[in-house]
C-alpha cells in the first residue's frame, strides 16, 4: 500500500474560531481501516513501525490511541501488527493494554497442519497458525528425511482466505490435514539431516523450530475454519 501515511490532525480553525473536534487526515484514516482486512497493509504497517526510533514509536502510538475509538475498527486490528515487532517491555505493555479484551482470542484457535508427498518422495508441510481476526501465519517447507530441506518459507501475516487448506496443491503435492504431532515428527527427522558437522542448524530453520514450542502441543490438533 506504499509508504505509511503520517498521522496529521486539524485543530481549531483560526479563520472561524470553530472549536469542533479534530478531524483525522483522510489518508491516515483509510490506511488504518485497511489494517482490519488487508494483510499486506498490516505487514507493511508493522515494518514501518519497526523502522521508527523510540520517540517515533511513542508518537505513533499516541496518534493511534487518540483515533482508535473514531474508526469503527476492532482495536486488535489497529494494535496487533505493532505488537508483533515491538520488543520494548513498556511499549509492549502499552499495546497490550490498548488491545484490551481482544487480546488472546486467536491463541484459543487451533493451528491447521497439512502434509503432502511429491512424486519423488519428498514431504511438503504447511502449518497455518491463527494470529488475530482473519489473519494467520503460514509456515511451509519441502524436505526429505535423508537430504534435509529444499526450501522453507515463513509468511508472518496472511489473510485466511489466501492460506493453504486441505486439498490444495503445493509444490506438486496434494496437501491433506494431518495431526500436528505427526507433522512435527516428520520435520524433526529432516532437522537431524540438516545439521552441519559441528551439530549447528541453519538460521533458516528458525520458523520450523518454533513449531516445537510446547504451547502448540498443548492446543492440540484441529482445523482452522474461515470466519
């Protein structure tokens, strides 16, 4: 969606003396509303926020908090993208407070795991993990137990309608819903083959290693449904 519009505000008109409420700059308003439905806009917003210095981030959150109630957009759509890249404890607490009761709803939804096999015997895996609203994170990869990984892709923010589902074709493999535990076991076997002589793993494997997080195991296996 291009560069991030800067929050601009119009206060009292010196010509009329009218002290009506501030009006949100139109481009800023349209851009914020897009965060609820457009994964590209939400990801771009997160990256733009990440590039700001601490003072810029604080000013951005100030403007967002002031405008949130006027937009008719779920607060989680406005604040969640920035939580994904914020590491400062105070600003994270501020964003979590702004999310209010909306926070945590996605974590109660189960990830969808898919497994397929190519004609030459490789495995293709997709894990679709809920993030918030209708946005998901998609981790996909192709591998064999003997050779390790051919490729790994991590898409941090995708609209659920664009995510892989049962019956989809991915890199020549027919993807079928598969219990997450089995998918993790398949990945684990390939991870062993990927170690270098010193036992180290490539950084590219990091998204897959996150699947071993006990939190995903605790959630169990299930389908992710379109809302």
